[in-house]
C-alpha cells in the first residue's frame, strides 16, 4: 500500500541555512516520488582519494551470541516495484515499515536484474534493488552509446550529469546531524554517552562543511520496530560516481557523498564509512573499480563496469554494512546521496538485502564475498 504526503525540509543542528526541495522536469522512470518535498510510503503485512590500490581494510565479523536467532524472511520483490520490498523490507512475516522518499521524482528507481554485462552488479537477494541518484536514476542501466543518443552533447567523461535545481541544503533533514560527537577522536564506541549528540562516526562534518552544502539531495528512509532477540542490522550497497576520473582530490569541495544515518538507542550517525573513517565518496579507499587512467593510476581499467553508464568512471564493489540496535526499539534509517559544491557529475547508490543480525558490534563496512 502506498500513501503520499508532501512535507517541507526540517533542518538538523548543523550550522548553516538550508532550503528544501528540488525542481526540474528531467525525463526519467522513477518507481515513486512526487514534486518538491517528501513522499510517504507504507509497506508491510502487519500494519500498514587518492588511489590506494594494493591494500584493503577488511574487518573480521564478530561472533554472534549463541542465543540470538535473527528472523529470516523470503524475498518479496518479484511481483512489484515497491522500493522497500526491493530492499528486503515489509515482506510476509516482517514488521511493517513506515517509509518515505524525498528528492526529484527521477532520482529513485527500482532496478530489475543486473547492471551491465560483467555480472558484478546483480541483485543481492530477490530480483530487484533500489537506485538513488543525484541525477536521473533510470540512466544508470544505459550504455554510453545510449546516453550519447539521448543527449548528443553528453561528454563521456562527465556523463551522466544532471543538475535538477540550483537550491542547496546548508543543513540536512532531521535526524541527520553532521557534527562530530567529539573533536578529540573519540566516537560512540569509545564513549556510549555521546549517542544522540551528533554523528557517532565523526565521518561527515569536515567533508560536508568543505562542500558548502548539498545539491540534488535524494533520500529513502524508513522507521520500523526491531524484533525481540535481535541486536543488529545489515544491508548491502554499491556506490557509483561520474566524478572519477576528473575529480579525485581529497582537498576539493566537490566530492559527492553517500551516507546511511541510523537513529537508534545504540548509535546515532552515519554507519557506512571506510576503515579510515572517511565518508563514502570518490576519494574513499573502497572505490575499487576505476575504469579510466589518472596520474596516480595510469593503467586503471575496470571490466566490471562494462555495458552500463559507469563505463569509463568509478565504483565500489558490493559492500556490506552492519550496525548495532536495541531489541524492541523503534529505529529510523536514512539512505541519502547528494552532490557537493555543484549539481553536475552524477553519483548513484544501489541498495539491497536489508536483514536483521546478531552482531551488536559498532558499525563497519566490508566488501561482500
């Protein structure tokens, strides 16, 4: 069941002024969405860098408590385009979710089947996954040749590139608060008393302030009750960016950003960041696939990106994020992506395979497989 509701932007506690909404009339094939504002979605059966090739930062999975039995649900995305079903939420037996999408209507899409020809980006569970974009999400499956036919002026090094609006958000929608919880390097795993005072990961503030605000902001969020006997969550994502190869510079203000904000009694803040504590951007150490040479990587190529819009650009592989929760609590999770400093050179994120876990450990992100 879908229910629509338009609302205004609510600012966080970060410094700066924000103006909400997006405009534009770009063509696309969104699954859902509307005009400026937030669209509410209701689903459920019960209720409603620098180049750093050559090294990795894998973290061993913590042992689950022997008494923990996370619920398992069958995939339910085979017959509809519901983005939450595509994520693995609201399936038979699962608690219902209250969800919403915010952004330009074309920024959200549900992808059926794999991207490209390599097989690297097939759905992680079921038949579909969600795509959020700072541009037109439906352009992601298209080949460079198809993009060129659609827009003869499209430069392969900057395509796809869509700026929906000149509006910029100086603060992000609540509960997102990019401020560090500590200036001394302490985070919420070191001091749980900091939970609720800002971004527990300390991974967002510097990059966000350097960028001067968010352009073409798009988010998918949901709230749901954590099942009894569960103390963690897991989901998988892949980040794609046209900023590679032209804009790879840690000091620059224009690194598009993806974040996953968890609002929980166990953690408040970004949960998807690399092992160096950096947000997910073109400069992160997790950007494994680089399909064009740069001065730092003269031999870079990535056949994994063949046959879709990221050919000639950069991406992570599928990554898995886990994060802690408290059993029985009501939690909110916000997946958000946005351009920094300007609205061109699109970035996108694929989202799939949400599930409950028994890790209980502080957030960490590692490659799948």
